[in-house]
């Protein structure tokens, strides 16, 4: 061994490398010089407590790659139990099954365990030589100092690795979608901000594609979320396989994906849309079943369509909403779309306020018996006249109420207003004959407690005075629940009519189970029944069906005397339409027909 002052100087120099990636490499090189050994290694004890992985290994004048070896049958096994383990000669003969000793040709061995500063065993340090090691008196102190350095460095690295691992997991949770492995919404929006800034500096264009899967929610609801997640992972893989240089794909959530295209033009965007959409053409095979999925795509271009990342995202979203209603299922953003959205937002706010503040009204269209010509009832129709927007069609504000989740509130308001009107007529000495019909939306039928809500609101009115009109398509959304609701309402004394009959897909099996007493013939058939033998046959069939089932019929949209005569001849029970009377307010209705 070298002189002690030289040995301790070398160890002290090594402290300058503490905390650096080279710290342990420098340590094993210095120990090889101090002990004049052929091999020096620092090994990390692995989690199985039965093997060592070298983290620094000096052998025959150079650093060696990392390797793993078993502790059993080696002198290292003893090191982990003793402070210092020394075999000054014939070490291979003592441990004949040690591949490490045989490979290195070791004759002598000295090792010491490594502990973290808090005392935890983390590994070992060993010096090996092909000749006999001559250990000076100061050798144990050198080993102890080296072991303290190495143990501290090993502990520091373990903590750093733990922190990096924790940071990585946090990064995964924050920025990556766990289902598809794609970047998530947060990651995408940060990337979009950076991309817009770069495009602005370089005077380039960015393209944004907003993809929404069709039929996925239906599959997810009917087949289960586990299969739905598998499908999303498959779709993400297909989209990922389509990416070209400069393209970035992310999953925003649900069934929505986004593709960022850097340095692009509208024509290139159109080709990209085709690529991503075509990737969905082959059916997806999952759980021994085949599923077909397609996508609607909204596209926007920076800076043509927007000058910020947020507005670009918003405009792509607006384009997607239009794409869902377009036969091509693809729309590029234009300024008209933004104007329409602004108008839609104004409508949403104004309607919500009108409903909350009672600024809606009812109009009443009379219904007459074709046999006697007498008033047999009326249909209550909701009307909205806004101070700014003027008259807004029910064809606009009713879908708006459904979209905003306000349809139940609207339905309850209409029912309550109809009950008040019946009471008003009664108090004025003009009792209403027959029944006043109120429309029930398809969304209201989704509520299993609908019958209870209706009965609660209509307690002040004899049930026979109120009729409820339910659309055929609404009845068939959940037929079994509909049977329960209609029977409960029928038992409570309410009359029920199936509105727009002939436009839906109800079967005779369910038609007999629904507790309805009236079929309303849709005006689309009545309108052309005198011109079209097809429509005339449909009207005749509906009337005959109702008679067979013991139900009444009311034809809507009767505008001509000839239509009324033809309906009478076919046996239709009642009519409503402009030929008999337009919808009017309550006072006018009373003056004309009560």
C-alpha cells in the first residue's frame, strides 16, 4: 500500500466529487491506487436482499459496465454480516462456486458493508486482487472513511431516484391520460399555447382538429365502461399511428380527441382529417365482437380564425358542433359560426330569465268533434315573446330548454299555468268542456317520478279536465318505464294522448300496454292526404287501428273543409287546425268558444 499521507490525501480529494454522478467512479479508482488492487467495486443491495448490482466498478485499469451477481457463495455474503471481511489469499479456493471470483481471477478480497447515514444497510465496498493484498495498519481506517463516503452517496442517489420517480408519477397524473396513454387536456393546452407563440414569432400557421367519436357513448353505456376504455385505447393507438412530423395528438376526455398541426395550410388540414378519419374505418374487434366507430371533426386555423390559443380552441369547438349537424361530419370554422354562437348564448340567457321570471305565456288551440261540431277540448301551447328578440318560435326555445336541462322546469310551468287558466275560466262562469291537453317532452319521460310531479302540480283541478300529450318517440325511449308512468297517470284520472302518431316507431305490442286513450294524427299526413294516396292510406290505417283498440283520434293541422270531410268519412273523432281556430290567449279563447 502507498504511504498513509498519500492515501488520506486521495480520499480527501474525492470529497470534492461528492454529490456528482462521478463521485463513486472516482472513489473506486482512488481505492484501487491506495490498495494496489486489481478490482474495486461499490455494489447496491437489491430489494431481494440476495443480489448486488454494481454502481461503480474499477477493474484492471478502467471502469466497467454495471452488472448484477448473486451473493450466495461469495465473500460478499459475509460482508453484509461483518464490519470488515478479509481474505488475504486463496479466496477462490474458499468460494469455488463464485462466478465473480473465477471471472476476475481473484486471490485476495477485502470488503466492508455500506450504510446510509441513518444506519440502513445499502450495499458493500470490496477490493479484490489477483495477488496477495498486503494490508497496512491504517487500511481499516481507509476502508471506514471510504465506506462512509460511499454510503452517503448511495443514500443521496436513492433519495434522488425516489424523488424523480415521485415527480414522474406526478407528471403522469397531471399531464397524461391514464386510459389511452396520450397527453391529456392540460398538457395539450400548454402545448397549444407554446405552439401559438412560436407560430406568431415565425409567421407560421397552426391547424387544430377537434374530433368527437360517434356512437361511442352508446357503446360505452350498453357494453360497459371497461370495454369502452379498451376501445378508447385502440382508437388512440390508431390516431397515434397516423401522426406525421409536426403533429401532436391528445385526448381531451370522454370521446373527444384533439390534433395540433404545426406549419400547415387548409389543404394539408383536409388531408390530415381524411387520414385520421380513415384510421377508424376498419371495425374494432373487442371481446369477440366487432364495433364500428366514426368521428365528427371541427377545424380551425391560426392566425386566420383566431389570434390566441384559447380562441383557436373555442373556434374548433364551434366548428365541431356544426360538423355534428352536417352530412359531411366535417366543418372548418368561419365567422358566421361565431355570430350564430353569440346569438345562441343570448337566447340561452334570455330564455332562462324568462322562465325564472314567469315571462312566458300560453295560447290555446281548440279541438272539435267531427260528429257534433262541438268543442271537446284544447291544446295548451307555450309562447315566448321577448322584449329584445321579439317572438321566438317554440321550435327554437323548446330544444334550447332541453339543451340547458330546463325542460322539466318548463314542463312544470306549463302545467301549472294550464291549471290556473282552467280555474280562471271556471271562476268567470265559463267552465271549460272536455279536456285541456298539455305536452310532455321526451326528456320528461326519463324521470321515473314524473307521474308524482304531475299529480302534485294538478291537485286543484279535477284530473278529467287535464290531458297529457306524449310524443311517440318519447314514449319509446324507455318503453317499460313509460308503461309504469302512463298507467299511474291513468289510474289518477288523467287522459293521455300519443302526439304526432305515425312519425315514430312504436309497436302494437307496446301501444296496447300504454294507458293512452287518444291517437293524434300528425299534420304531415293530414296536409297531403287529399293529394297523396300514400298519406291517405296512412291516415285511414291510424284511424282504423285506433277504432280497433278502442281509442279516440284527433287530426292535427286541418286547414281545409275538404280535409275535415275526408277525416269524418274515415271515422276520425276530433280535429284541430286553422280551419277551426288558431291558438289564442285565454281571454280570447273564452270569448270565442266558451
